[in-house]
């Protein structure tokens, strides 16, 4: 059995909080926190999970924005879009007079 003291093991060899964040919650944030806590876990657990989910959403949106910009600048994609729009214009029913 390892003779490393438990406090050293817990503090240095395990994942420990690297930062403490304090926040003043408004009524909506309080309600959101209560909703998240209903599934179990501590306030720290649900805040960490919410931060991870928000960061994932932001990364996905950023990736999507970059893909849209890349496609918008692609001459071949521009030609394909223009062709598709011309095809749709040909299918369009005339507006009533």
C-alpha cells in the first residue's frame, strides 16, 4: 500500500478545483439553478456541467459560422447556389395580378 498521505493524494493527484467563481444570481438564474439541481448533484456539479454545455454550444456555432464563411467565399459553391436559384426561379408560379 502506498504511504502517500491522503490529503496529498486528494490535493495533488486528483482533479481539484483550480478556481472558485462567485456569482450574484437574479430570479431567472435562481430558477434555472433550482431546475438543474432537481436532477441531483451539487451546485458546483451543475454549474460545471452548464458551463461545459454552453462552451460546447459556442464551439459548434463558431465552427458553423466558419463553415458558412468558407462556403460563401468558395467560387464553385457560389456558382452552384446561383444555378439552384435560377432553377427555383423557373419553377416559381406567377404572382396573381
